[in-house]
C-alpha cells in the first residue's frame, strides 16, 4: 500500500550507462500517488542524457531530469503524480558520462482511494441509479421498485403485470416518458371476452433504442395475437394502429444494459362483431338508437303510448335483443299492437253506448253508461286507457253505479203496502230514505235522551221535525241541541239492531226560524251531515217537491 524507491547507490552517485525499471501496483479500487523527496540528475536538453520516466497504462505521466526547472528540463519539485488506475512504472536511465557525479533521487508512493462515483456521470456512469463509494471500491443501488441486475450495475424492474381484462386500457414502458429501465424482460397480457377483437394504438411519442444497420438488436417491442406476430418495433417511428383478429394479445418488451431512450405507450380497445341495424317495427321505440352495434350491445324495444309489444301471445312492456358474437341478433323485435281494452263491464240498470260507429275497444275509444228507467247516472264516461282498462276522467277503473230515481224503493212494493200504517212491518229496501235520529240533551239534569225520525234528501242533508232537535231547557227559548249530540242511522230496518246501520255524525243543525213549540207551527228542521252518504240498495234519497208546487 506504500513504499520508497531510490536511484542505485543513493546517496552516492548513481552508476553510469544503466537502465532500471520499478513496477508498482496496489489493490483494485486504489490509485498510486508518487512524489520525490530528493532529485539530482544530470541536466540535458529535453532530458536526453539521464532521466526518470513515469508511465501508466502505456502513457508517459512525466519525464524528469536536472536539478532545477528550466524551459527544457522538468524536475518534480513538490509535484505529486497520481496514476489513473492501480499501477504505474518508473524507469531510471543514465548514459555513459557522469563527470559531476550526481546523487540521484528518492521517490515515495502510497495507495489512495479512487472515487469511482465522481469520475463518471451521464451515459458513462458506473451505476444506473445510485453510486456509493467506499475505500477500495464502490457499489450500486436502485430506486424503490427496481432491483439490481446480476451485473451489479444495471437497475431492472419487475414489469410483467397481471392480465388486463377490461375492454379498454392503457399500457406503457416503465416511467414513460422518462427513460425506461435497462436489462428488462417485460410481458403484458390482454384477455377480453370471446367474440371481441383487440385494437392497439401506439402513442405518437415512441423512442426505443435501435441500430442503423440491424433490425432492433438492442431493445424492442413485439406483439403476438392469435397466430399473428407484429414487430419487433424500435426506433423513433410509432407503429401506429394494429388491428388484431384475436381477443388475446401478449406484448413483450426487451431492453439491454445500455441506452437512455424514453420508451412507448399504447391504448387498447376491444371491438366485437358488428350486427346490422334492425328495422324498427311500426309504433315501436328503439333505445339506444345508433348507427352501429357491436357484440354485447343490446337494444330495448318499447311501444308508443297506446301500444304494447306482443310476444308469444302475451303483452310486454319492453323487450331486449342482444348482439351476439357471430354478428347476429338474439331475436327479432316483436310487433307493437294497439292497446285493446276489450268489452266494457256490464252495469245493472245501464246500457253501454260507444262513442264511435264501429264499437271499437282500442286505445282512445270512449263509452258512455246510460242508466235505464230514469236512474241516477254517476261516473258514466269512460275511455280505453294506456293500461288496457276502461278508466274515467280521474283515471279510475271502477265501474259506475245506476241508482233508481228518488223516492223509489230498491225492491218492488206489494200492492197493499204504500205506507207504514198500523204498525205493519216493512221489508228492507221498501223505504230506503228513512232515517233514525238519536238525540241527547246534556243541558238537563238528569240528562235526557230520545229518538226521532227523518228523511234523507241528498248525500249531505236530512229533513226532520224541529221539535225533535229542540233543546228541552226550562226556559221558553228555541235553541237546538248541540250537533255533536245527534247521531244519524241510515239503512236501518230494525231499530233494535243499530249495529247493521250506517252511523254518521252531524255537522250543523238548522231549525225553522219561525218554529213555535206551543202549537208546532213551522215544525221543520234540516241536518247537514259531517260526511257524504254513499247510496246503495238500502240508502237512497226521498223525492223533493218540484219547484212552485205546494
């Protein structure tokens, strides 16, 4: 690691006419530093007589002679020489004369560490990523995600990824558009569903190391799809678009241990077999409507309002067909038929009158229920709706009801029965307008309760006697009982069985303003019900006199 050299016989004068060479070497990773502590040789022009020559790796590092520095003679003085590597040689030469008897030289050497990491940079750098110097050597390391190649200089990365199964995606060299790693074997695989074909499109920025005379000997990208092989590709010209006939593609990217190229990027899409645009049936709607359809696309058919799809004898709201791998549709679109509501339901005591001459029951047709025998008509106008039902103006499909006119029993009366006389029992429905009133008077002590009767005039009004609703207070004022103390029972046949009746409360009571309880003049009153009455077979209104009649 260190030592000294001196001329023969030092400090006595060195011999004449001789040559002597010292070869000095130290371990790898070190350089040799050489300097002279004494130097006294015969001076001569360009050191042609006696000299010391220092050489390393075939090159002359220095040529010394004399004792003092001149224009034609060099002496080491305090100069230190450093070898490029771990070896050098020193040659001492003297000629035949030594008249002044020069004493020669003393040289010293030592091993010094080489900082390999600072010696080279850029493309000449010893390490791909990081260089670390230590005494006697250096070592390389890599960025996170990379690993050191077996050559201990190159950084490589695991670039064989999982299989790409989406119908579209993007692949690129590592770190694109920065230089890609060296010494890599990257494998990318794309697999999409059967029936699709892969289309690859390279980015216009493409930079892979190439050679002017040989096709891609260093770095390259190669693609295999089915039985077809594309590439190898390299250089700065993008491969552009590659259309394959396969749903599987393998992409291989190889890089060697040199180069600083920027790499590549490609996007892929999967296109299926194309299906022809189907004809839209009359009155049908097609969603989505587009100019091209491919494998796995689907179309949903519906019908315009008033129509529905007919398939296998049944009605459908919608129907879907799918584009198959062979370019055909899974089925033909079914036809749209106009909604048919069919014959309207029959109603007792009513005739059905169609709004058109052909008695059509198709969408938009109208019918009218006309009650026979002068019956009361309710909800009589119906239309064939979108759902295939006859509906009224509010969209309800309930059938109307025809009721007899006022004052008519819901069942025929026997000839001998015209009025309730002498306690003769009536049958249910004979007098459907008859009302039973239950009245309480809480103003008296003890409380009074009594019953009365009345007649149903309409859905909301009952006619009765004023004395039934007068409060029985001890004063002589005519005041009605409170409305919430009156109960109305309708459809009642037996007064002892009120559970079978319709029980309603009263909203307001109106006594005749001239009612005289002492002689029963103007003994009449009206009740307004809190709810509207629904007429049926047992609840119907009584007739009112015609205007201007007594």
